[in-house]
């Protein structure tokens, strides 16, 4: 009987132990699954935050004109450490900021001082006039019902004059103006907004000729382009003239800055057709040849 009782007690304890062990195993499994789920959810949240941060950076880069450089770095990120991800995101942001600043500096260096937007819109050569020009440049003067007069400009001899002229050309200043003064056997004069010889641009420039203290070896022979002015040697602004016949007596008193390379037949035709109302070459406004445009060629 004693042995039977002991057997029953042993069986009871053994069974309870097994049941307790099973319950403990299930609870641990549930806890393990819950922990993995929380880690997985937290990891997904971290990815979402990173993606949102990246999206902002990409938008900023796109607005600044950059290609996306953050996508690859995001794929290479391990994701094991949230701090590492945040550090790398901060580094990427710093690099983006640096790139934007560098691009802004480059953009500033390529900006032009005057008329570049209009010249670019017109599909013509854009010349940087933020500094005085040097070398030679070419422009095309189109006169309505006549044709094109091509000129070469000498910025080595008259840098102030050529730079001013190019600025005005690139600002489309001359488009629609006229030749208001024409004397056959002498010259044609134009570039006055008022059309009567009394107007000009906003800025007056120094007269680049010898009697004003500036060396200028360009002689006023047939085809020379030069600046008109009042009695003040530094009063030239926009009005210019093209010499039809040699007029070297003007040398030293007017700022010649280039010469016609083709189109003197146009100048001759304009002079021949002109009907001045006085001995000074004044042309009635309804008879003034119209400058359709002046464009820089190079």
C-alpha cells in the first residue's frame, strides 16, 4: 500500500512538472515573438524617418539643379545602428549644403553685368561685360529695307567705348532706333533714342582720344565707326557714326573704336537716298532709316 501511494504521488508530481514546463516554453516563445515584432516595427519606423529625410534632401538638391546622390548611400547603410544612420544622414546633408554653396559660387562667377539675358533670349553671342573688354569683337547692324552692315570693334584701342557699346547692344538698346543725321560724302549718324541728336543712354563715358589724354591710333577713314559727342569730351553715350569718306581731321577729337568689314555699299545707299532738311544733315523723323537690330556675332 505504501509503495502504491508513493507511485501515485510520483506520477502526480511528474505530470505537474511537465505541464509547468510546457506553459513556460509557450510563454517564452510568445515573449520572443513579441520582441522580434517590436524590433521589426521599430526598424521600419527608422527606415520611414530616413526615407522622409532623404526625400527632403532630394527635393532641395533638385531645386538647386543637382542630380540625386543620396539614394546609393541609403542602400549601403547597414541599419544596425540608429545613431550610425543619423550620423551618415547628417554627413549627407552637410555634403548637399556644400554642393549648393559651391554651385552658387559658380553661378555668381558666370553672371554677366549687362544685357546678357536679353542677348541669350535673342539667341546671340553673350559677352561678359562685367570687366572692360580687350581684343576684337564683331557686330551686325541690320538696317530696315537696306541690309546688314558688319563691323569689327577694337577693344585693345578703345576698351571703355567698346565695352559700353557691347553692353547697349546686348540690352537691345539700339533696336528700333534710327540714323537721324546723314551727310552724303561724310557720314551717317544714329543711336539716339530721341531721334534728333539730343538724346543718349543713361551713362556717359570717357572720350578715348588723344586730345582727351587717351592714345587712339584708329584714323577716321572710310568705314571707321566712331562715337558722337557734344562739346564735352566725356559726353559720349550711345550715338555713333560711320564714316563714308575719309575724314582724318576728326582724328584726336573723337573716339574711333572699329571699322566696317562689309556693308559699305549699304552706307553708300543710305547716304544717296537721304534728303536732309538742312546743311547739318538733319533727316525728318518719318524718313530716318531704321536700325532693326544690332547683334554681337562674337
